[in-house]
C-alpha cells in the first residue's frame, strides 16, 4: 500500500477542537539565545573596548581573511562609493535611485518639529526635537548583502537630521559588494568601514582611535551581531533585535483573477525564502480557495532557486488556516501580530479598523509584501516575534530625541510652587518642597510640615 505524500504545508481549521493548541504550537518559537554565541560576543566586545583598533585588525584578519596594516586602511573612501554608483548597470542604478526617492518622500512626512505653548501667567512649556549627533549602520556583507536595507536604515536618519552616519560592512576576502557601496552613496553615508560581526558593533558602541562612537546602532546582522547589540544597549541605543521574517495573508478567496492562488502562494514564499524558521500563514474562510493555494505551492515551489529553504520553512512554521469568517481572521491576525500583514480582500479598508497589531499592513490584492520590501516607501525594518503589539517600524522618530521645555514665569511660580511643595512634603522630600517655596516672595523659607 502506498503512503499518501506528506503535504508541503500544514492545514488547520479554526472549527477543530484542537485548534487553539495547534495555533499556539505554530506561533511558539524558541527565542532563547545560544549561550555560546552570547559569550563569544561578550568576549569580542570586551576585547574591542580594551584594545580598540588592534582588536578590529585581528578579528578582521581572523574572520574575514583580510589583513591590513592599520585601521585607517579599513575605511572605504567616499570616492569608492561614488565609483561603485557610476559603474552600476543603468537599470540597477535607476532602481536604487527610484527606491531611495520614494523612501525619502515617505519619511519626510514623519518629521516632527519642536513646539511650545504659553499659559495665561506667561509660563511656557513644550518639547524640543533634536536629531542624534551620530548613527551607526550595520550592513551585512558577502552573499547576504541587502542594499535595500541600507536605504531603509540610512535615509530616515538623514531626514531626521543626523549629522554623521557611519556604516560598517564585512568584506570577506576583501570583496566589496558594489550595490551596497552604490546605495551608500545614494543614501548619503558619511563614513564606511570594512568590518563586521560583534567587533563592528563594539567599535560603534565604544569607539576606537579610528572609529567614533555613535549614539545609536541600526541594521540587521547574524546571531553574533544581534547578541552584541543586545549587550551594548544602554551604552548606545539600538533599533531592535529582529527575529525571523513573517508574513500573514488574510484573504477572502473571492478574487476572480485567474492566477490569484499563485499570487498568494508566491507572497507566502516571499518570506519563507529568507530562512528555514521564517513564518508564512494564510487565513481564509474559503476551503476551496485554500485547496487551490496548496496546489499552487506544490507546483511553484520547485521552480524557486531557494526551494530547499522554502520547503523547510513551509514544513517548520507555516500553515494554511481555514477560519469561520473574516472577523475571526482579524482576531487571529491580532494574536499573531505579524511583521507583514496582507489584507488581500475585496474591501480591505473595511477590515483595517479591526487590525490592532501588525508591523506593516498591505491593503488589497495588488499590494504585495515585496513592494514594501523595496520601493513602496514605508520602512521595511519592522517588529517581529509578536513585538508589533508594542513596537513600530523604524522611522525618523528613531533618530530624534525629545527634551521637555519648562519656563515658569514669576507669577506661575507662585501657583506651581505651592502645589509642588504640598506634594513634596507628602513624599517626605523636604528639600524639594523648600526649593519650590523659596521662589515665593511671601515665604519665610522655613518648613511648614
């Protein structure tokens, strides 16, 4: 007897008695850090902090097989970035420039300004917006080079008014990625160095004789980079600790587009191809449409260059889920809180108010997640692992600080002083109270409580 072939992706049904347990198991992901990775990152950071440039040279020789005489030789001159841009094929250059223009236009709408208001007694209160002085941008190198991520990280910083952006990117065997250098030229990166790994994070956080310490480190990296970023947080700011890529497609299955099932299958693949632990989920009330998507997955997966990665991802953490209706689909979507959420339905605007937790929301059948990754304009650096419940996409606001403005008039001090003193005495803080009361002309400067 022949055993039926195992489906490439699991099928779940919200009406099944065991659905809650199945969904919980699907969403569970072990985020515990590998202690050996964390310990290695900690040792590298300590070495960089103590020995600066000498440590950078040693780790670059050891890990990237690149030997230079001084840390200054690790810097990529601005002229090399411009040369890489000028040498790009015209179509690639234009695509990078168009994507950068759209990302910049979107993020310029996020810019906020300082503000104040004046009360009747002349007191002024407000908020001062100040850009960071210096930001560090980590850009993966080698085969995992993503110039699109460089644009998404550097352009918001420039729009925010950051004075200097320092890029670090590993170049194994001294091989530089021309699209990354070209993107750096377009985005306005000020300085760039051919270093990577935890040692690059350490250089940005602590500074060396050659590389200035930064106020915030952004950009994706491997497990060692993530561990290092987690450890330097507090010494410097970081964007986030990103988990595996995620997409949730919420579909009504009602589109009459002939290849619609293929579209949805490829949308699921678009995240599954990142790595074996990426997650792709389809929620749909139409079982017949789910059947068609499953058939598209079977047919299209072998055509992908990264089909082995996609196959493992589909088996590990992906699912096609039949739901009772779109209301239930929205409730499940909020529970998942995905990095990317596609509302691939006839009336996506009607569902939008019900969506509370998602990094980016794509409305309608033509809004594929891939467009958001590259050129739609909104940032593709998004919260993962359910952190969209409390986190937001990377933006201009991540490169700005807010300071409170408090200017109390003489008249205002009479009112506020008495309020503050009463509360301070209640908390047992005598100096606080007397500090407030000393501004009152009719006060004898002695405690009343």
